[in-house]
């Protein structure tokens, strides 16, 4: 009787264990693949409680249904067409589109799938970087590079249950051992450009100074000629006025001219002039009231 109870309890325990291994839960964001002997039996994409045959008759593999992101390794180096090394960081967005094909292709192993994706992306990126100059990779050509890498990777995993959602470059840097050389070359180019601009500026400044000096000389010459013309016209008018004025009184004219001659001759108190007393120059000094000049022979 006791043995029967033990056997019954064992049977019940086995039945419960079998029932427990036959039930499984699919959580939100997951997809469950039921397989047996390497063949997929069923795929459950809806969350909830589901049934399968107990293991090892059937086994269940849970996979992510949501989007996944694969990142590059640190400091991955790539060589450009100009034989310069770049350090690139990238990220690939992907998801499992066909669980059945994914299990058949990778045995349901996420690590195997990520490893193949990583190798494929790295190979495609190396080919693109080697085919383009650095300026293209850092400029407008970056979008074309992303599209080319994404297409090549998608072609490589086509039919293997994987769909790609996007590819991005997170980092584009020169390798540390090449940075100083690039900086030195850029500095030299900037110095050359600065020297060229400085030389152009000096040449333009010299040309401006030359034009300014020429204009100054021309203006001074024009001003001097104009002043000489005005002075000549003034002298002519003054002479005409003098002639008209003095012609009305020749005696006053002679007196006025003699005073001007005295003023010009005796500028200093110490001036000494030796003349014949009968000289006409001393006429008004001898006779202030003289009306007509005397003539001496």
C-alpha cells in the first residue's frame, strides 16, 4: 500500500513537471520560437501563456521583437584613399523580422547574429572609406557613405531573418599619430595664405599711397597755378589802379614812390647810405615840399 502511494505520488509529480514544462509565457516585446530536433514547430508573437510539448520533445527560444542597436568596438581604424587612418564610431539599428529564418540562420544565437553584422558593417565601411577622400567623408558625402554601408549590409543578411533600420556614424576622427602632422600642414597652409594676403595688402596699400601722392601733387600744382594766376591778375589790377591814380597827380606819385624807396632802404636804425647830396634820391629829404623831381646829370 505504501509503495503504491509512492508510485502515485511520483506519477503525479512527473505529470505536474511535464505540465509545467509544457506551459511557457511570452512577455511583451518578445517572440517565442518552438522547435524540435533543429526544426521550427511554431512561432508565438502574442504575449501570454502558451502550450508546447514537454522538453526534450519541444523546446522554446525567446527572441527580442523590439528594435536593437549594435555599436562598433572602440577605436576601430579605417584607411582612406589618401592612406590616412581614421578612427570611426558607428551604430547599426536592426530587428528580427523573421524569427523562423533567424533561428535557421543563426541557431537563435544573438551573439552569432551580432558578430556577423559587425563584420559585414566593418567590411562595407572599410571599402567605402578606402574609395573616397577625407573631405568627402567629412562633408556632403557622409550621407552617401551611410546609404552604401546600409545597402551592402542588408544585401549580406538578406533572407536570414534580419531587417536593418538605419546606420549612423557616431565618431569621425583622425588617428592620434596623424593628428599632429595634419595640424602642422594646416598651420603651414594658413601661414602661407596669411602671408599672401599680407603681401597683397601691402601692394594695395603702396598703390593707394602712390595714387594719393600723385593726386596731392596734381592738386598742389593746380592750386599753385591758380594762385599764380590770381596773384598776376591782382598785380595787374594793382598796377592799373596805381597808374590810374598816380596819373592824376604825378607829383604825389613821385613822392609816394620816394617814401617807399626810403622805407625799403632804411629798415634798420644802423643802416648807412653814402650818396651825393644833389642826388635825386634825397630830393624829399632836402625839400619835403618839392613838387617836381630834379634831374641831375
